[in-house]
C-alpha cells in the first residue's frame, strides 16, 4: 500500500507544525483528517487554528473535520472520537502529535507547567490511544504513530530538563507497551522523531528564534517519513522508534537539501534532542 486514500486519520494538535504537515501529506492522497486541537481562535504568536488547518486539508484534496479538543479531558476526547466516527465511519490511523514543552531545570519548573506537560504528553497520549483503539480494531491496516523519541537512559537527556524528558519518554513508553499488547490484534504502534530540529512555531518561540529556524529542516521531512510508516502493513511494522532521516534513507531518498528551512543556509543543521 502506497496511498492513504480513503483512510481516516485522527490527529491531535494538528492545527500547525508537524501535525498539520502529516495531515496535509495524507490529504494529498485523498484521506479524511480529523484535527483535534485546542486552538479555535487566531493567536498572533501561534499561526494556525483548527479551522485554517481544515481549510488547508480540503484544498490539498482531503476531507476535514475540525474539533476543538483538549486531550487532557476524557469527555472531550471521547466526544471528538464519536464525532469522527459519525462523520467518516471509523478511524484507521491515530497521530499522537500534541505536546507541551518547558526546557527548565528542576528548581525552575513550577508544578502547573509540570502537570501540563504530563497531562498532554503522557496522559493525553495514553488517553487518546485508549479511546481510539476500539475503532482501530475494526480497521484493515490500523496504525498509531506517536511523535516521541527513542529513549536511551542517559543522564545528559534528563539533567537539563528532567520534567520535560519524563513527559516525552512517557509517550515513548506507550509505544513500547502498546505495540506488544496489541501485536496479535494487528494494531501498529510506532514512534517518529527528527534527526534535526524542525522549523515550527515551538522551535521559534521557545527554543532559538530565527537563528535556530535557519539551521532546521521543514516539517515536510517528518510528514514524508510518517507517510512511509503509515502505508506499511501494520502487522509487520510495529514497536519501532524511527528517525525521520533514517526512515527516508531506507526508502531510497538521497536528497535532503530540499528539506532545509533556509535553502540559502548551507552549514551544519542543529541536531535534535534525545538522539543516541
């Protein structure tokens, strides 16, 4: 299978960035995409809403359903899944993309921010997976893809921001456990993580501004890698922690220059966190 035509994707946090890029790549195949995210009204600091994302998906050739959803709350997730099933008849693919970040050391991490990261990253991923699984069990090639890192237990990834690392590794552990739990039922659970930083609003606003954006890749590299994963047979592709560049190289891609966020910049790109 090389196309997602007719498949229904449920994407958390897909109003911008990597989630939206994955949604648009699927839309070009003719997929149905449910955008379950919080941003309903325009924000000058964060471009994109669930409604603008839905419009882009429709323009790209897909069918869209925008649902304002905070994945920390079970009733909102259940309502969004129910609406997706009512509109499209089921769910074939779940993209656990929603995430919160605060790169603060222990003494500078207030508990409100700690709870937000764990509520969205770890709990939200577990909750959304749990609610979607009954629908995925009915699908012909069901996939769950978490935007989560490989997790070598190295102190250097914990010391600078232990709360954030714990929250992201929670998403990774969902892959590790659920891939084994649902292997016999045929649901694939995989993780995808970038080799380099990705030019998103979060990278710009929280990590490094224009300078870091210049040394990053575009979200399209993650979208292309995700597409390669999601079109594989679910029973034979599960429990993996994929890196975008490695995944695409294995698919025969050799030109990565087209993914540079700033084509005029020819220097070294910035490597992302959590890589072995």
